[in-house]
C-alpha cells in the first residue's frame, strides 16, 4: 500500500524535471525503454496526432475497443486534475499505488540515462515511459497513444504503431513545429511508419500533401474522411447527438454520443474507422453495430463543452487555438439556446488570444478575463486590453483570480434576468489550464 505522501513525492520529482521543458530527440527515451526491456513492444498500438480533437478521439477509440471486450491502455495529455489521468487502464486513471510502484522501478534507470546525457529526460519522456511500462505490466490488449506535440520527434514516436490517426491539422505550436500548415503536417506525418494503416480526418490541402507523401514513402495505406468514411447524418439530441456514420465496413445508424458539436461527430467517424482498421473490418466485414453503439454511448471527454453546473449552466471548454474555438462557437450556436452567455477567458501567452476573442465575440454578451495558474499564462491586464479592442470596454471585466472570475461571470449572467435562469450560461474557455482551474473549483 502507498499513501498520499508517496504519490505527492513522485509528483514533485516529476515536476522537478520541468513541467513545460521541451527536448525533441528520441535517443534518451529509446535508451530508457531499452533498459526497461522495450515495454512498448508488448502490445499493438493506435497512435494519434493532429492539432485538435486528439484526446476526444482517443477516448472514443478506447471506449469502442472496450465495448469489443479488449483490455485497453490509454495515454493522453495534458491532464486536468491529476497526472494519473494521462495513463488509463480500461478507461480509468491508473491508481496511485500502481503509479508510484512503476515510477520507482523506472526512476533508477532514468538516472542512468540522465547521467549519460547532456540534458536529463523531460517530464513528458518520464510519463511516456511510465505509460508504456504500466501497459506492459497490466497487461493490455491494445494501447491508444496520443502524441504530446508534433509527431516525428515526439517521445511517443517509439511505438511505430500499426494504426495511425490524424485529426484535423491547423496552426498551433508554431514556435516548435513551423509557421505553415504544410510544415506542421510534415512533422505530424512522422508518426506514420512502414506498412501502417492511416486514418485521416478531412484535411486542408496544405496538410493533405505531406501526409500522402509520407504514406507513399513508407508504403502506408490511407483511409480519408469524405472518401472512405465519414458522418452521413447528425441530429442534436438531449445531452449530445445521434449520428449515422459511414465506416470502412458499412453504415452504422442510430449512434448516440454524449458530446456536443459537429467536431465531435467528425471525431467519432475517425474513431470508428480507426477501430475498424485495428479489428480488421472493411469492405467484407462490418463491426457489430450494437457494440459500436455501446462504445460511443459510454464515451466522455471532460473539459470539452462539459456541463458542470445548471441554473445558470456552466460549460467548460478547453479550446485554445482558432481552429478549436471555431468548432466550439459553432456547437454553441447549433446546440445551445442561450438568451445570455458570459465567457470567462484565460489564455497562455504563446497563443493567438486576439483570434480566440474575435471568434467568441458574436456568441458572448460579456467577457470576464482572468489569468490561469500556468507560469506561461498571459497576464489578465494584457488580455483585457485585447478583449476591449474586440468587445468594447463596456463588455469586458477583469478578475485576477479564477474564483473571482467565475463569481463575476455568474453575477453578470444572472443580472437583469427575470425569474427562470434556464436560458443563461457561463462558458469557461481559452486553455486546458483555465478549464482545469475552473473544474477543481466547480467539481467540489
């Protein structure tokens, strides 16, 4: 048995490696995994990259695989509340005892690698190794692995997965991946290895080129949304939407997903095709429709238009780049009938805050800007200046701390609303960190 202090000590050791420190090279993670006996080779993997929708799609793939009776490991990032969320077994975050025990096995070997290297292993290197070792130890039948950043040089790219998934590629992390969609797609296409099956969401032309070139180069087979699979129909339903999906193996009707927005329908189509590819469905064989329905019905994606309160409704959404925010705004317009909506916005300094605010402006009555808990957060006064330009100063309030921001937003939402509060809402958005901060407060 471990106690909270053991887990807290491990968390502190991990954090000591620099939570946001980046180092794009695979040598160190490969050395560490070699010392561990290559745990990532103990099971087949499905590998995901893209700019938006990776975590939601990974969670749907995980849920579908479990509906078919498989034991799953899932590795996603960042986490909302605990680092344990990054490493899931059969849909549940790994427990503290297992996390600590696995870390203690890895840590002395990581020290060896650190001593031989110019720079120590990163936080992400360590959580990646932890995930792969946890999955081998469980053991799992399949691992669903999301890249941390990019693809070619990401620590997860040691798995050389048989099924690779590309969600829509857009502009984000330009300081690391390049200034154009073409450069970013090139980096992300690096997860495609010899003989893989590639499932790609619909891509802009600039992104499609490098992906197809990489497939040709390594002899990978590609299935594309809009050609081999896609969303045929979607209808808004209570608590989500009902879809008709064209899969690789045929049409799947009456599929309910408890998630909002056309972007989540797209993610569902991609997830289904990935699972079909993994399980060998295709032109001659369709997956069991009931199992597919069960898998999607139990899928969840915390912090993605997640409702955490009602009267007034409080939604949390981790959109942090223009592509993601555009999808969120469309979903708000199509699926929520707010008579009044106030946004709480906190953004990281390296993001395109002005574009996020411009996209929000048409659907939001007022905005409360704040600073989230990340050391990379944009100061509230700087964000307020940008917001005043977009919304006009009368529609902008500033609250330095998240509790005050939420309180101010709720007060603004309820102001001048007679009687029923059913049509008023608060949206907390702008960053996964902003959502995590709010979630900790509101889930109590």
